[in-house]
C-alpha cells in the first residue's frame, strides 16, 4: 500500500476539476492528472496557480498525457504503471458538457470513455474510493420525484448529452459490487455563490442575459411558470461537497444528488433575477404553453438568446430528492444555499463579463 494518498483525476483542466483540485490541494496528498496533449499548456498554467495558492510544490502534481476515449486511456506503459502503483483515490470528471453535443462525440467520450476509465480503475490495486461525476439529468424525460436510488428507465432523453451520461452511469453502477464507488449527480451548476464566477454561460444564464437586454420592459412579463422548478447549485457547493466526501467511506456504494432541496420555480427564478437587475418583479405571467411555442419558433433564439436545445429545461417537471447527500454532507457542515442568497453575485458577474 502506498504511504501517501494519491488522487488520479480525469477532466483537468476544466471548470469543476480545477476548483476541486484547488480544494484537495489543501490536504496532504499527491495528484496524478490525466491531461489531453492539446491542453497541456493550459494545465501547466493552472497548476502553477494552484501550487502558489496552496503553498504546494509543483512536483506534487504529475501530468500523464492521455485520452479517456482510447483503451487504457491512451496512457504510455510507464504512465499506466505510475497510476497503478500510486493511485488510492480517483475522480472521473472528464466529459463533454454540452446539451447540443453530436451523438458520435457524446457516445465516444461520455459513454465509451467512462467504460475505459472503469476498466483502468479495475486494475488499481490500492484503490480506496472511485468518485464518478454524473448529472441529475440521467433521469432524461422522467417526471416527478427522482430518487438517488433510481437510475434505470425507458422514458427517453432530450438530447445525446443526457443519454450518454445515463449510459456512463450505468457502466459505473454495474461496477459497484467490485469497486469502492461513489456517484455524484450535480443539478444545474452555476457560478460561485461568493464571487459569481463561472466558466460557461448556459442554464440560468440564458434568462439572466435575456433580462439584461432590456430590464425595465422585459421584466414586466414573467416567462417562467409555477409548475416547474430549475434546480440550481453554485459551483462552490458542488466542489465543497465532493472534496468533503473524497475521504468519506460512508459515501461508498451510494449515489448522491447534489441538488437544492428547495428549488425555486421558474416563475420565482425570473422574479429573483429581475429584482436583482433593477429592483422590479414581473406584473403578469405569460401562459406556459404560449411561452414554449414562442421559444421554439425559428427566430426566437436570436431574439431571446435562448437556443432551442435549452428550452425543454425550463419545462421539465422533475424534483431531485437529495436525502442521502444531505445526510452525508450535514456531518461536514455543508448544505446547498438558496439561489436567492447569491443571485446578486451571479447577476453582477454576468453583467461585468458579457462575454467569457
């Protein structure tokens, strides 16, 4: 058994992986980071920043070049031996996070890539915990309350992102009896609750940018509704949760939905953003059917900034139960903040950085 804990992490450098590494670097452990050759320069710059921030030596972070979509992750024989000799804990974050991802890419990276990662995990003799980062949207088109203990369904999917992440989670789920697995399912990840910083504008940002165009007029008519909630989680909550559970053996064998236990309806969300932008809430609410019809018209994305592939997410009647996650995280003093407590930070960042 290695005398030091070593994390093997896929998906670096990426928005969540960078922040997770920043948190884990505070612990007394080493890191092996799987990096695609084209991202090496960015990865080195990110490590220099993290090492300086955490007071760590750059030598504590080793890069191995590879690609999850290839067998053995395209690792050289020497790098594979290094991973097998030293890894005690693992985080699999590498994926294509894009609702409009083409089928071939989604299946090659998210589904087959995860199968390749699981195959390598099976060859790690000292593995104490394998963390797989999934998404609440593995539920696809299911409606109602989604439990952490549920996965298999035949309700269908809105896109290849959902389907490929579902197939990826099936791969990991099927290995739970062989490997010490924890599955994390974040809801819709948005910016940092303290700084507002984000790496990508999607999800709730479509609504923020829509209202920023012409706040006084657009905020008058609420295009949200009272039946559907959009479950938002700030990235710092997701990262704090995963970092806290990185060494928590009670999480082994469990699937945890990192979600807001009391999400706002899209109507409340609209008002919270409108109120943050210019202190006004909506006067009337447009009928949901009419809003959906308008948003799916060909010219709508140019007018609203909301692409057609994102529209269904504002009309999904899904509620994510997070009982298991809340139970484990409460012991670490971690809970998901309400959107209303950090909406100002999110809006302020989006306003100051119209383009990322």
